[in-house]
C-alpha cells in the first residue's frame, strides 16, 4: 500500500488512536523490526512503512501519532528531503524516505484502551489485547451477556462470528424455524451454529457503522476450478429488529473477491420455512433454508449441507463455469467500524 493508504488501514482497523508505528528507541526498533522480519512475505530487501513523515521538505520530521521524534536510525545518506514518507528495512532496522505512493508493507501500532465489559469481539481484541481466536463473553447493551466465537486472525481480527458451518454434523439449518433463528441454534460455537437474529440485530445496530464479512472455503463442485479456494466479501450492513422481520440493509461490496450480488438482498426481510416473506416461498423449498431472499437461487448458506439435488450449501459465482460454488466451510461475521 501507499503510505497514506497504510495509515488509513491502521486507523480503520484499530480506531482513532491507531496509526502507522512510531519508534521511540533502539529497543523499540529491534522489537518492531523483528515482527516484520518474521513475516515470510517480507523479504530482506523490502521496506515497510512506519509513521514518520517529513514537513516542508526540510530536516524536520514527525510521527503521525503525535509522539516526540527524538530517536532516529537513518541509513547513510538519508533522509532524502525530496521525499517525505519514512520506511524501514526489517533486516537492518534503518530508515529512508521514499515517494509516498510507493507500494510497501507496513506496521500498525494499536493503542489499547481496556474495557471492563467488552460489548463485542472488537473490544476484546483492539481494546483489551486478546489475540487468540475462540469463545469470549460479551455484554452488548439491552441484552443479557452471552458467549460468542471471536475470529482474532482474519483481516486484523476482532470479528464476532454469527454463522459458522464446518461440516455436516449439524444439518438442521434448512429445517430450523423462525424461533430457532431468533434465539440461535447449533452444536457448539466451535462447530456449526447460528448465533440468533435478536443478537444479530443488537450487534449490528449498537454502533454507527458495522462491517459484514462472509468467508467461503473450498469448492465441492465436480467442475471446480479451485477445489481449495477461499472467497470472501465485505460490506457495511445492519439488521432490523424482529418487529421489522429482521430486514437486512447491506451496501455494495467494499472488499473481497466474491461475485457482487449480496446487495440484491438489501431491504429484504428474513424468511424461514414457517414464516416465508417471499412470493416464490424460497425458504419453504426443500433444502434451501432461511435467508434474506430476493431470489431463490443465489445464496444457500443456510441450506442443506449435503444433497444430490443441487439445493445444498452454495454461493452464486459468475466467474465459475457452472455459476455456483459449493463450499465445505462458511463463516458470517461482523465488526464495528471505529
């Protein structure tokens, strides 16, 4: 990424107090560069963006996080004052200035602000410093505290998972009714589950903006071009309360490699086999399962796990020769936008 894009990423993923990293001492430098050097994607000759920037093409530099620029570790002949953005070499730890549009790796520094009662996985990760994926208890407003599965690894971490399918050991998603989806069901937060639409409503509306991420792994189609593939999409979204049938509000895709059709479900109410709001009665079709249907065919992420009738767990993909992916694993998760 460019320097400014990297800084935007740090702020968007970690909050207003998170930035490209500053470096205050040789100890800091060794610790931070060791993190970068341990990343197998970063070579010994690569540069990584840090939070230093020049001002007015003179010898004055500052850290983007506002900390004092007292420690320096310039390469010989640096800084080149024609360029204002500072990068470091993970192998030597030394710095240089570069054209700010140069595409480099980067290092973010997240400022922890511990929260006594985390309201979601974002709080556990970015405010309380927990970095291990697993089960955590959260206390969002207006509901009794409950356990969730937190994904602390994907795209910065801090994701609260509300749907997970990993195998066919619990294959009742397509037959579960309105009450089941309202309250949640499954065979464990480490296995297959739907968290519950009441919880989904609260988690997706308690903050000003919330991001949805959908991950799909592997493709069981006999015509697949990517049996071990991974596809994902990210969107802004929220889900209404039960009084408005858990209607979905979803944006255009903001990132990912899935087919851009999720917005077709925008403003669609949730449907289940016993409370189907669609005129073709999509949720009542054998194996299809519950969803925010605008069409009966595009997405069956709550469909039957195994089937020989083509009505099993699937995702529409116009880049595939038969138009569908049949994943072995799926996750739907959310994270507030700071």
